[in-house]
């Protein structure tokens, strides 16, 4: 879970938050509170609704097939679009060593390598995915932990700049910065998405979700504070590798920054490794329920690798990456906001699913104290989700909502054969065509064309036949 949450997003986040100034830290605190509420909601849901699928399973169980489909569709978009955002941030740290001029097609080539290398690892099986994830998580955690502790000793107040550098209202700045900051927590639900592959999921998934979110929160808040305080505000906004710049300023050379850049490169590969699996796990669960194209349900090899889901998501992420580099001015921020919006929809539906269950069954199955706590947490997660949508901006909401609603024709196409069969069965016989017993066999042609025969004629024929024998 930590390996999926801490990718390269956190390594690029200080630059994306720089236009708002230190007020972004206020947004980060609020986002952290909301993320913890969501983590607790997912922990409770995973205890009650087992199996892989995460938000999709919870939405389907609470609100039916259509809600489950839209949740799976939205989360699937989040997964591969988020991979494109991770790849873009990853490129910034790779280019500390190569393509230092940041040439567009050179950056695109590096990003595509970053997307397809984890895809190859995923295609080799779950055991290799897990081993790769453990190694990359340890390597990425060390430099972030250093910045979140020792880096604070080098903070200078003059580097922060104006508290609200956005030029707008404080509330608007907090909302906008919060929408960006939420990207750093996307993935807190990944343990529940892959719960079917976890040992003792009822015990381990809630623990991984809550404790992992707490660990990420500590690293994020303190690490971002250290970067804002060690890199001058004017420089930070244009930096493609802010943690590298911060380490260079602390150490007074380039060697320390290069170590951080190397760790960020490893971190990005680890995050892409975990998210590539998630890109395939949720649509596979939905496909097996008939709510996603059947190709996503297929697996390959003894490890049951969802190969189609892995390859298709990587192809889509590659296309989005190329389009972003050639069309967007703020590549990372644009993709981040789209990913956040499509992620918040499953979060909102999951919080609503938990609240719905509590309203219907909570009083009967929980003691008063736990019921009150769970209701408060679910309401907080619900409000936080709405706030995150509001902070994404009108343009992002427009494109995001359009992308999500594109799933409706797909749902209609998936349900068409089943709908036709159900309609025929439910309509029953018409007045012109009376019902025929299911066990009845077609009559011979002579019987279908003969004129009606009266009872006296039937008796006479029967007696005549006996006399002839």
C-alpha cells in the first residue's frame, strides 16, 4: 500500500504546490485528515465485504450493478491516467542524469520506458510484483524520511515567500491546493482492491490501509515543509526535481541531490509496478460479474496474470503521456487533476456505501460508541470527497465528468444481451399468442393442418380399427 501511494508524485508535489505558497500546507493538513477518514472507511468496508475489487465491490453491494460499473469505470481511468502522471514526474528525476535539456521527444521516450518496464514485471507474476515492490519501497522511503527529519534543520523562513502566493482568496487557494495534494494519497485503497490476493484479508487489509496512510502522512507533511523551507520560492515553481534541489541546497553540492534523484527514479518504478497491477485487478473483478468487457476477465499462466488489463492500461497511459507532452503546458498538474477527479468518485461512492449500511444495519449490529464513530468518519469522508471535486476546477470537472459518462454507452452495450433475454421472459404471452407449455412438442404437419374432429367421429374410428385387427 505504501509502495503504491508513495510514487514520484510526492517528489514533484512541492513544485506543483509552489504557486499557492505555504498556505498549501494548510490544504495538506486538511487533505491528510480526509485521507485518514477514507482509510478508516475502506478498512471497515474490507472487513464487511471481502474479496478483490475494492470500491467497485462496495458500490455494487450497496447500490447495485450500475453504481458498481460506474465506480469501476471511473477507478480504471484513475489508475491508468495516474500512471501517466507518475511517469511524467518520474521523467523529471531521470533527467537529472540524462536529457538534461528536457527535450520533448526525449522526455516522451523516457516516460514510455518507465511505463512499460513495470508492465513487463507484472506480466511475470504476482510473486515478482511483490518482491519488486518491497525493494523499491525501502529504497524510496529512506531519502523521504531524511528530508522529513534532518531536512527540517535547514529550513529558512525567507524561502517560503508570501503565505498565500496565489493572488486569490485563502479559501480558493486551500481548495485548489487540496485537489492537487490529494493526488499524493491516491492509492490508499489499493490493499482493498487486491484483497483477494492478501493473506488474512479481514485482518491485514484494514491494518495496511490505516497504518500505511499514517506513515505516508508523516512523510508527506514534514518532507513538503522541508522542501518549501530549503528551496527559494521563486526557484521552486520552475523546478522539475524539487527534492533534488532541496538536497543540493542542504549539502552544498550535487552529489546529495543525485542520490535523491536516484531514489525518486526507483520510487517511481515501484509505484508504477503496484499501480499496473491495480489497473488490471478492479476491471477483472467487474468483468467476472459481467460489468466490464469480457477480455479483462481472462488470466494467463499459473499466477493468473490479467495480461489484457495490464497491457491495455499501459497502452492508454502511453497515449495520454504523449498527448500531454505535446498539448499541455503544465503536464504534471493537468494529469494530476484529472486523476484526482476520477478517483474521488469511487471514494465518494465508497463513503456513501458505508454510510448507507450504517443507517440500515449499524444500530442493530454495532454498539453505540462504535456506531457514532463510524458514522462520523463516513460523513467526514463524504464531505471531503465533495470538497475535493469542488477544488479540481471547472475545466477539470468538465473533462472528468465527460470521461466518466463515456462509460454509459459501454454499460448499455454490456447489458444488451441480458436485457433482451429478461425482457422476452418478463413480457409473457400476448393475447394473439396464448401461452404454450414449455414441455409441449411441435405437432406433426398433418395434425397442424387437419380440421377439428368431433367426439363421435373419434369413437367410430377407434371401434373400426379394433374390428379390423
